[in-house]
């Protein structure tokens, strides 16, 4: 099982939206994927509660129970675990990042966001887990976006940019993702697919599975005997 931690000490940079979109993207490729919400605000869980499809499972646990939850998911055959972390860097978050196979550091291109990202890096500078920066909600054609890419590239790898699109906001209202709403931006769908390809490549997957846009249903989790689409809620 590969663990992807979506992190930044600053809130409002798109961690939950990105985790949801990558989770659905992986499911549509045929990977057994579970979302794990560790944020006390439970924004990812709120999104998931509105989801009508049974394709994606979610586990909601506090940070201090991760050491119990992760082995159970691994034993259940989960291929990818995508973890939405709280909007602060605490000791328990740092412990989680040590267990991850990849850390996605989300940031917007604004100066305040970039400064907060630098401060977040100071808290996790001793973590040896590979990291990639993901610039999110980028205004197309702006110079500040190019400057942000240059600044972040001096600290590590920068993933393909995700531009600011209203479809991302609309889709998150009722448990969907951008590609699941009528008339969604094709460019937006391509950006999510490209980001998914990039993340898989960082995890050593050179030839990702083909994306299937038809409805899919994940295997029933064996870690908890529940009939709902939720894995568990601790």
C-alpha cells in the first residue's frame, strides 16, 4: 500500500479538494483507493457524505489512532491511501509524514501562501519522505504563478499546475469531482488526469492504468463489517 499525505500548515490551500479529486481519479483507473480524513474539521468527510457513488471509501480517524488504522487498511488490500491532514503541523502530523510514501505540499501562488509553505517546510525538514509541491487555484497567465514555480522549484519538485476553475468549487458542494458535473471544463479534467499521472510516477508507476469514466464500485473493505460505503469511523 502506498500512502500519500496531502499537507500544508496553512488552511484554505486546497488540500481537501485535491485529495478528493486524486482519490476519484485513482478509483477510475481501477486502483483500490481509500481516503483518510485526519482533520478535526472533517471537511473531506463532509464532502464524502454527500457522494452518491459507492466507488470511493473513506476512513475518518484522529491522528493518534493512525498507527492502528494503517495496518488494517494494508491488510485489507488497499493500494493507495490518500490522507487529508489538518491545517497545522503538529507532532502527530510529522509522525504521519514519516510513514507516507509521498507528501504533496499544497500551496496557492500568493505571497502569503508561499510564506506559509516555507514555514511548514521548517517543521518537516527532518522528514525524509519524498515531497512534491502542487500549486493550486492558479490564475491562468499570471506572472506570479511563474514566479511561484521558480521559487518552489528551488526547494523541490513541482507538480503540474492546477488552475483556478469554478467547476472545482461547484463539484465539491455535493460529493462530486470536476469531471462528474455536467459541462465540466475539459481542460480541468485533463489537469487532474495529468496530476494523477505525475503522482503515480513519483510512486514508481511508469505505466498507470487507463482511466475508465464509467461508474465503478470498489471491493467491500474487509477491515470492518459494515454494509455502507464507509470503511470505518473511529
